């Protein structure tokens, strides 16, 4: 999503956050760039993720984002 901010310029924002960006910053979307990709990394000192919450987030991300 590319956003126009009060006529002063534009800035990029993740499409998944479009509604929140519009509400919070009172801006309007003026376009999108589907070919732009963003990567997220989960880094742990442990070789295996043991914490149940971290394991659940990681598993869901693998299923939904990387399928």
C-alpha cells in the first residue's frame, strides 16, 4: 500500500496493516505494489522452540505465510 499523507508526500505501508494505518494516521491509500515482499525472522538461541506461545506463533506463520 502506498499512502498519501496530508498532501505532503507518500510512504509505504504493509497491506496487512492498511486499515490501522488509515485510522491511526488519517491517510488514504493511493496505490499498491504487489511485487514488494517483506521477510520476518524468528531468532532463538535454542535449537528447538520450547515455549508454547512461541511454538504456536511459529507454526501458524509457517502454515499461513509460507504455504
